[in-house]
């Protein structure tokens, strides 16, 4: 069906499915491939940051720059693996690891207080001042749920 | 085609070969429910709603969908259909196409040999000259439509030449203009194009009255707005046709209408155009092909089939802003032509969204956090 799945063989689909731990069905992978090809207009094998920013819904998102850093230079297999955290079939552990990676800007496996403040700054822009951010950090707000953080 | 009432996904949207995107994304643009109660740490740390919105946009977004050409599925894949299709190709390219080029050439000869003398000889008698020129432009447009074997069905009362009225239509390709022009000689507002199209614009279209704009000029908007107002006031001028989307959309969706046409203080007559893709997709994807290639594609297909509906004229209601008026008319056109509405500005094809959209999201989040912090 459709003229792009002829470029993806059954082997390719299964390989991608394995790589993302079965979080996507085969039909979903075919759809994602069509989307990948649509965004990768010059067929360079990855989607340039510019293309993501040409999607207005993505460009207005406050966390778009962080995600762009993670999306840079991904080939299709890695693209699917990136999106697998959003699948309803992904485990909670997987989703939390993804959020952790978004926070961990310097990719050293640790999330520091300043990194948390930095995400808060992205989300609130100029509408919360530096002092207010510090206050938020130090008020000792309670956690309702235990989130296992490595 | 032409569904009145609710805008349901047509069967081509609910393509059962592909997962339905609407199953995955929550409806509406705001996923966050109104937060209440004491602020907890997890409300600050849990960025998953924002991330889900971003991922949703990566996987599919309503803006890119508006400009996607949807090629028809190939059907010629077996022993007897393929030769039949090849025969069809031969007929289209070697029989129909030359015949159409001939028809078009004859049309141009007739047109130019009448237009040029009339234009220069009747210089003094403007009323007669305009009448004849109007008629001739309608004729050449009919020749164009014939050259693609256009099967156009017009519904509704024909536009009449009255002052203080403006026509708006959804936009799929520049041929929209030709199809409408063959019925009534409209004046039009267009982006100035290079090449032979630009030449046509500056000579022949001048005679029916045309207004140029340049998308890239920032100050252009005020100049154009003034020209529009002047034109509409003039009693003699041909009725003005405006495509408020500002760009070609793929005839399954409508993007937001620009309010320029709706703040001129006159009646707005909506026109809905829907193409039937049975033989060819009339969407001109200006990123993928030039207008010449697009015309050639139309001339080598069997026919261009479309419906045109002239809808009831609308006026600004008391207490309604021009933007609300534009949305109301867009609604009328979308329902008539069976198109889905998307909340994006067509010009985002050429530029990034302004930072104020992101800032609004940031402000909403910041306000709710601060408010809840107080609620201790």
C-alpha cells in the first residue's frame, strides 16, 4: 500500500521494531517512515533542525531547542527509538529515562539543581524572575510520588 | 464533496491503511488540565505534557498536512491494466495534448487580434473598451479551461457587477482564477510573479483591473489595503476577487483567512471551489513544480473536474470584529466545499512563527505556577 513502503522491506521494519523494543506496531513504523521522508526533503538520511522548525506547532514549543539537540543527525532507526518514549506501550521507566535525558543538558548522567532551573527557565521564559526561580528551588516543595532517578 | 452540516473526516482521511492520527493525540491544543491546589514539586519537574505536544508535532502536524500533495495510488499493476494505461498515456500525450495546444493557440490568436486593436483604437471610448475587453478576457479563459478539458459545474447565482462588494474564495492553484474568470471578469489581487506569467499580469490583467502585492515587502500591507479600498469604492471597476488564504492549499484544508478583505466595509460574497481528483490533482505545489510544469500536467491529463459554489453574500454583523467575520466566512466556505479548517496562517510556509506564541505558553505556565505558590 502506498509508494513509500516499497523502500522499506519487511526485514527493515522488523529491525526497527526490535531496536525500539516493540513499542511501535509495523503499521506505525511505516507511517513514521513516510513522515521521516516527508521531513527529510533532501534525502540526506537525517532531518535537519531547520525542517523541524518549519513545523509551526513544534517551533512554538518552549522545549523545542532541547529536543532539537537530541534530534540532531538521527537516522530513521534512531528517530523511531527517540519517539518510542511517547508510545502508549513504552514502560514508565523508559519515559522517566527520557525526561531525565531532556533535563541532563551536559549528558553526564546526573541532573543538577542548575539544570532543573534551566528547564524551568525554558518553560516560563521571562515571566518568572531569577529570584522567584531560586525561591521555588528552595521552598522544599514536597514530592507526592517517588520517582526513581538513576 | 460538498457536505453540509458537520465537518466529518471524509473517507480519504480515515485511510484504514494507516493509523488514524486522531487516535493518538488528545483533541484540542491544550493538553494541560487546569492545575489546582497546592504546588507540588512534581508539577515543576513533570514536563511530559509539553514534551507530548512537541512529539505530536513531530509525528504529524496540521500545518504540513495542508500542503501535502496526495498522489493517487497506482492502479495499473497487472497484465491487462498496464497496457490499457499505456494506451491511455499515448492518447493523452500524442492525441489530446497536441489538440489542446492547437485549441489554445487558436484562442490566443483570436484574443490578441481582437484585444490589441480594441485596446488602442477605442482609447477614447472607455466604457465600450472596458466592456469588450472584459468579454475578451472571459473568452481567453474559456479557451484555457477547454485546453484542460475542464468540467466545471457552477452552482448558485452568477456574480453581478455592483459596487461595494468583494468576492473571496479558497485557493488551490492559480487556475482557480481562470475558472472563475471565465464566468465573470473579476479584478484580482495577486502576488507579482516572474517570467511569462508576470508578463501576462502586467499587460492583459491590467485591463480587468489588478492589484499587485509583494509578500516579502513589510510596508506593502498598508499600500495594498489602500488600493483595495479605492478599487471597491469605484463604481466602474470590475468586482474584486480575493484569495484570503494568501497561498495555495491542497484542497482538503483551509488555512486562516487574512482579514484584509473583511475590513473594507462592503459585502463579502464567498465562493467555494472543490476539485475532484479523479483524473488529476489540481493542487499547485509551488515548492515542487513551476506553474508551467503544472499547466503541462493539467494539459496531459484526461480532464479537470471541479465544482464552484457562489454562496450567499455576507456582511459584518454588529459587534463582530473583522477577524471573527473572516472566520465565519471561512467556516461557510469550508463546510460547502467539504474542507477541514486548520488554525494556522498560510504565510508560515515562508517564515517562522513569531515568538509571541511561545511566550504566551510560557506566560500561562508561569502564571499558574505563581498562583499556586501563593495558595500555600
